[in-house]
C-alpha cells in the first residue's frame, strides 16, 4: 500500500528489496506529474539494449529513476549513469540507507537527484536528499535511438528529410535525425512518438 504522510511518500515498513522501492518510486513520479499526461514505463530499455531505466516518466520531459536497495552492488552504477545521462532530461537515484546514499553521491553528476528510502514505525518514506536538476548535455544520437525504425522514418518523412532513406537501416535513420534536427526539436519528436505508441 502507498500513502502520503506529511509530504513524503509512505510504503510498507518491510522495504528491503529493490522491487519495492521501484513501486514507491513510480508512485512518487505519478504524484509529481499528475497534472500532465504522462506515460510511465518500468524496465525501459535504452542505449540499444545496453541498460534499462527502472522507472521512467515521459511527458514534456523524460524523467528516469534508477533504484538501488541496500543489498545492491554499485559496480554497474557508473555505466548506468553514463547511459541515463545521454537521454534523460532529469535523473534520480532512489536508494535505501544513508550509507548507500552517501556512497552514491560521489558517483553521480551534480544534476542527478537522490531519494533516500528509509523505514519508519509507520512504514517507509522517501527523503529527498538532493533535488534533481536539468541534464546539461544530452546526446542527440542516444535520444534518436529511443525511436523504433518506423517512427524514425516517419519523423524524417514528415519534415521532408527522408529522401533516399526509405530502405535505410534504423542506424542510418538515427544518424540522419541526430545530424539534421536541432536538439529541442528532436527531443520533442521523440517524446511525442513514444507517447503515441499504442501499447504504452
């Protein structure tokens, strides 16, 4: 069960596994973005399958949350941070335990947020240890790679940029998008394509 207690998000007191933090993190994102149409996704594959975002929220921005329980190893975190930072507008690490939060702080860019999951007598709560900021340097090619092939071609075709690309591979289409569209336009088109997917 999820409830709001004094401005923080409460979940069951037996918060010990990453899966439970994922549930709470999605609830937190839903609470923060309830005023706008938002698509939520768990285990969202990015970086052409190189990693997965534990919880993502896509609206006018792409917000992603990586979850680590106190039992998790931080060995993969640097590579995850690099891949997340290539595409996300805002990123958050949701982590269990003050010691883990402090360890993570040294591995994260300063624009990442940190949510600390801690147990209390009434359940568990997220304390916002560090507010997230905006990504200063998203990567156009990585953002283009979020698109399915047909979506990439459709964007190019709509903009009159698809000449000679009808049978191009997805990689060639991604390259064309990254090279020819200004970053804000690419980001907008990618978000709109993702939100329009019928199964999302």
